[in-house]
C-alpha cells in the first residue's frame, strides 16, 4: 500500500515538473510571422533555415510558399527585427506580416495544409546528403 502511494506521488511530481517546464518554455518563446514576397520553392526555405540556425534563440520555422509567409519560432532573446534582417540579408526581403495575415494563421503546424518545414522535400534531403 505504501509503495502504491509513493508511486502515485512520484508520478504526480513528475507530471507537475513537465507541466511547469512547458509553461516556462511557452512564456520565453513565441512565433512571429513574416511576409517574404520572393519565396518560391523548398530551396528558399532551406536557405532561410540555414541562416537562422546561426542565431541563439532560434527554435524552428514553417513556411507557406503560396501565401509567401514564414512562421519563425524563437525565444524572446531573438528579436523580430534580427530575424527580419537575417532573412533579408540572404536575398529574401522580409517584413512582419500584417495583423490580419497573422490572425488567419495563428494555430498552424507542419500538418496544416500548405505549410512546410525546411526539413521536408528534395532540397533538404539533397543538402543532408552533401553535408555529411
């Protein structure tokens, strides 16, 4: 009986730790949407991702090529202007998406129609092969 109580207490403690860790991460990170007008293919996504990987605080990105939108997940230490300048510096002029564009895309994931990760597709696999 005592072992069962200890096991339940340990499980509850573990669940609490995980819950508060996730909350802490969520408070320290965010998603910013950028309009990138000359976004045209998967290679563009791979190049943008490669540039942003160099920044502390970069978590990942998704993009919708048809809508010319890039969603960047990042810690608060990495500012929106730093991200925009980095994307622009490699030939993809980026500006923050308008509020209406943002509101329409608030809850996207890589499974959302039209949204892709830079790790998807032919170019990502090709770069992976040649970077070994």
